C-alpha cells in the first residue's frame, strides 16, 4: 500500500482532512478494495488506542461507566423473567465529552499510523483474522425479550432488537460514522454526504449516506441480511471486497454462510458465490398485517415470518421470548411457516402453528426456559 493512503488516513482520523483529501481517500479505497480490511482494522486500533496521559481502566470500570451512562439516559435492563414480549424504550445517547489530546496532532498521527501500518503488514498471519466486537468506548446491548431505541451523536436513529450489540468509537459523527453490529438493527440514518455511515458485521459491510434500512446479523445464525426501506445502500461481502451490491427500496440482500439461500424469490442474474458465502438479492416479503413489512415488523412489536423454516422461526422465538429451543428430529426443522404474532405467549404461538401442519404434526414441551420440539405422539 502506498504512503499516500496512510497520509490521507492520518488526516482523516485526526480530523484535519479537507473535502478534497477525503474525496481522494475514498477514491483510492474504491479503486483498491483489497486495502479495506487493513484500513478498518487500523482505524479500530486508532479509536481504541490509549492516550499517553490516560490511565488504564479495568473492564469492570468501563462496564460501570457504561451502566451509569445508560441509567443517565433513562434506560433500564429488561429482566427476561418479567418479559413475555419485546419492549420498546426511548434512549438518547449524547456524544461523549470531547477530549483534546495534543499528541494527536497531524505530525504525530502520521508517525503513529505509519508505525501501525508497518505492524499490520508484518504481524503474524494468525492475528489477521477479523474481529467484530472491537470498540469499548460506546456500546449498547439488549437482552433477550427486550429491545431499545437510541439516537446516535450524528442524529441517526437506531432500533436495536433483542440479543443485539452495537459499538462505536469516540469521534463518531465528527471524524467517522462507523459502527459494529452483532444482532439486528433498524436504522434511520441522518444525511451527511461528507462522512458516509458504515455498518460492519461478520459477513458484510453496509455503506450509506442517509437512508432507512434493516440489518440482521446474528453470529449464531447461518444467514445475514440487509433490507432497504428508503434510499439506497451499498453492501460488500466481508470475504470478497470486490463484490458490491447496490440495493433499491423494497429489496434485501441475503448472505448465507453455507450456500443454502432459498432461491425461489431471487432476481435473475444477481446471484454470486464467493469463496465462503452465497449472496442473493431478493424482493422484500409481502406485508402480513397493517401493511407492515415482515423484515421490519419487530420495530412495531410484531413477530412476523414469511415462508421460513421452523429453525429460522425458532431463532426468532428464542430472542423474542428469551428461551432456548431444541429439535428432537432434524426433519421438523425444515417445516415452513408464514405467520405473525403480537401479544401471544410462546405456547399460544406454537399451538397456532400446530394447526397449520396437519401432514407433519409436531408437539412441544416447555420446561422453564427450555423448549423441546418433537414429533407428535
């Protein structure tokens, strides 16, 4: 990688880059997508790097401060024992108090980045695996059977679904607009053409300037997806930066780790199969109730699914009801369902699903928070 890209990156991270220099930086990155992983990793270490005058803090201290910020914003953790359906809470996270560090002047920033770039290039190969949960300065998490809404420092609004985590570094909205997501989030991004909004997940990166969309990327699920409601987004696969997808409203990109994407709704000639993932551009599922889109119904307190396998539905149930679901027979995991629930309990939802499977009936046993799905006896 040429020195020019490191110089421009140092300007960008120090907040001293002009519009022309930012344009040059993104143009170089666009022309050389193979650099993006290194740039992202170095940016993360820059955002995380301790200041010379900053005393090291233990994980517990950081967690305590995080809880204090959450409580000051009016958010309380939802106890899964007391929750049967997801709850929506309004949160506004104010930008952290700006810190001015003289050592982050441009000259020192450039030296730091050149040194970091050298470390990146020559470090052991075993360390090059991409990591997701990287930044600890600002993190919002949700427990099972709960969800929350927050406003980011740039004015963007995020609805975070159950069992999800969102992290972003200091300087968000000023130096950068990059976040890391594990789980599911619905985004209404504030417009800012000068600083694109980028969401990093384990399988894909989503880049926008201002739009409304949903991203689902749970680590334990084999598929991830981006569903576009308004505007436009650009999605690249984490393992193949040369493959870019441009979504239009009412489209979604589904990325499958095992190549098992349902092809019934695929759009012709928009399917690629890189080294490890299968990606498919599809139309959003048809609305089930009140014209709500299935992919974003959870934002409106609805648990919806359209022609999904029992295993996929179970994944949603686990987060919605804070339970663990086990199948005794793998054949049952392949049953397909379409439905929508709002206020039903877990037992009521499963009983309703039983009525739609006369050919392959199933039974279920609920013991505390453990659910077993079995063939009807």
